[in-house]
C-alpha cells in the first residue's frame, strides 16, 4: 500500500527544513506519510537553555494520541565551548485521515514551525492466522532510464523473531542504493504489529522492462523471553517471499537537449556562495567561488561538472569537486560542489556569465532549467598595477585532477607575471615528483584477485550509467573513482596514470577518445559504449565482480516483559 500523497512532498520537505532551521527549538518526524493506525516519532530538540518539561502539548492532542514519551540529553565541548542538547521523543498515533499538522510548539521565546503529516487509510486487513506478513511495492510503475524508483520491502510481525534476514537485492541492469530503514508500530483490526521497512533507490540503466525479483525474508520465532508481541510457540523457522514486480523504463526523450547530460529528477537546484563578496575584490586578490548543484532523485555521480569560464582579466583555479549523496523522504539527493579561486589580474568591470543546466522534471514530464544568473562585479585597483601571483597559490592551481578542463589562459599578463607563474608551476611539479619518488610503492591488486575495496561495485555501476547516457564529463569522473576503488589506491588517479598502470590498449584508446571529446575543439559527440566495454572486459580478465555478501539486519530491539 502506497499513500497517495506524493503531491504533498514538496510542502512537507519545505516545512521540515523550516523546522530544522530554528536555532533554539527544532522539531522533526521520522516519516511524513503514514497509514491510519501507524505510529510516528516526533523528536523535539532544544539547543538553548529551554526547559522541555514546560512544553505545552495540548494543541497536539487534537489530531494525535501520545503513545509514549521519553527524554535524552547530551553535552559536547567544541573549542572550549560547552553546549548541551536535550530532546523529547514522542511516539504519536494519528486520530484521523487527511493532511494533519503538528502545530508549532512554544517554550519561552522559542517557537517551532508546524510540520505536516499525511495520513492515509488503514492498510487492508490480514489473515487472523498470520503472524508475519512480507510485501514489496514501488512508488511508480514507470520511470525514465537513469531515473530513480523507490522499492519498499515491508515486514509486519505480531511475534518476536530471532535470526532475521532479507535477501540481497541484485539487479544486472540497474544501480541499487540501500536507504535508511524505518521501524514503527501499527494497530490493525485491534491487533498490534511491529513494522520494519527496508527501502532501496533503484536507477535503471537501460530502457525496457525492469523486473524486480521476489525478495526472501527468513526468521525464527523467539524462544527466549517473551514480549508483549510474542504470541507464537517459539523456535519455528519462518520464510516469506514477496511477489515479483515489473517497472516500465522509458528512454531518454527526444525533447531533452541532445548535447547535455541527461538528468531525470524531481528537482534540481543551482546555488553559489563566495568566501567574501566579489565586489570588494581588488586587482591581485583572490576570492573563492563555490557552486553547488543538488538534484532530488539523482545520485551525486550523475551530476555534470561545472566549468568556470575565464575571461580577459579573470582567471579561475578549480579545486577538486566534492560529490556526495544524502537521503530524504523522496529518496536520494545527489550533490556536486565545485570550488575555484577567482583571481583578478586587473581592475575593471566584469560579467560572470549565466550558468544554465537542463533537467527533466519527472513529475511534470517536461524539460526545465536550473539557472545561476549572470553577475556583474567591479574590481578595484590594487596596490600596484601588477596582480600579485601569491594570491593564486591559495588554491593550488595544479591540485585538480583535470576532472574539470582548465580554461584558456587569460590575455594581458605582463612579463613579470608570466615568469613568476611559470616558476611556481615548475616548483609544484618538482615537489610532487620528489614526493612520489620517496614514498613507498603502491601495491596493485594481484592479477587474479578480486577488487578489495567495497566501493568498487558501486563505482562500476556509476561508470556504466554515465557511459549508457553518453555523458562524457560524468563518465570521466566515474572512471577515475572506479579506478581508485578497483586498484585500492589511496588517492584518485589521473587518466594518464590509469592507462599506464593497467597497460590495457583498449582502455587507453577509450580514454583518449573520451579526452578528445572533452578537451579538443570540433570533436563529435562522445559515445560511451567503447569505454564501458573496455572496463567490463578488464574486470572480467582480472578477477570479475566482487562476491556480494547477504545483508542481515535487526528488525527491532528485543522487548522483554
């Protein structure tokens, strides 16, 4: 059973973010979509000297019943500053269906924002003789290729269980990311249950029909101390299987710009920040510009790199990008953060061009754009007419692994600047060369041994996805991350190091074609089939995929009477 409240996700998430932004009093719920009869957990956090015992919860009782209340506290010392955090944890049961609001709570001068919770109808009744019910469902029967679909495996139990496990979800043509698991209580036809939800974010890598095989749950009735939920005889082995599911995977639509990275998402946000306001910049000074791209329903590895465009009088020195994944009620939220030192070589007025990234709105089935508007900045004259090269050293120009193409050198440098820049570049290269000469040699993975890093399989899936969508820049980034995991290296490799280290002609040729498409003018659109084939064959020859262990999990702590 899936609740029909996806249209409320955006306002729910906005309300949740607003509640979290309060400095002194914060509120949060563990789930924002529930069925009538389910419980939710409300966490009230005080970060100032507020007395949580003085909470007035009478307004809450209009729509919710308080099942249980508990409290926690913690103390931390950071930089000699002592701070205390206190929490009140409330298990709530909704009294009715509909879009309910947890009202704003007040303690002294601190007030929390209301939080919305959508309550759907109670689940269908179960057989009175059943004590363990397992089901699986997806949030949609249709998804675009490389888009996200959420799978929920739900285990309901009216007895205590030991030795619980669920089979690992394996899909050959999709990338699977396990999400945080949820546990809650449910009252159904007057009968109490414990419910555990195992969630996955699935990203199909090819169009057509995606089949999700049955998931197998095994457990044993507890033979130890009984809990209030333990109605069984104890010791009996149980096994339950879900029904197989099918999802229609749509191809990339022709309406999406052909030369751009394919981004099927629920939302895409483009933001920027500065180490200091650029309008205060003087010639010869540097400022760090950070651009963040965040997509709901996307992996961080799917997001394209952002190119900082240099111009006459301005020069960028990019840092390594930071690619991360977070979770929300809507699944994965991928983020890519690019930072670069901006150096003004002369005074004047400059326009930073607009950044415009297309994405496909899966809810409205249309193309949209995340836009960072153009920005005018004025650089004041510095202490001298010549920009100081020392400012460029703050961001280490050579630190980037060429994941982002460096912009052409700006014009108008004077001869002193050119000589000093060359000197520092040579000094940096010599330092790196000396470091690698003196450090112990890195041992590569033996030819017949499987990859040792647990992230290798995930990185390989990300590389496959980028190749399948013919996305050159994400493919290059994914390739380098895969190589680091595959070879168990302590740092990301450069593309030339990778080709030289592995000594594979097919891979070297595929990398050369990829770099040509990225960095050479007039190159045709890149196709990822050759790179995907070269990496797949290399893995097959040198050990293949890792053996994947079956995960086990704890459904809930044993409750004793």
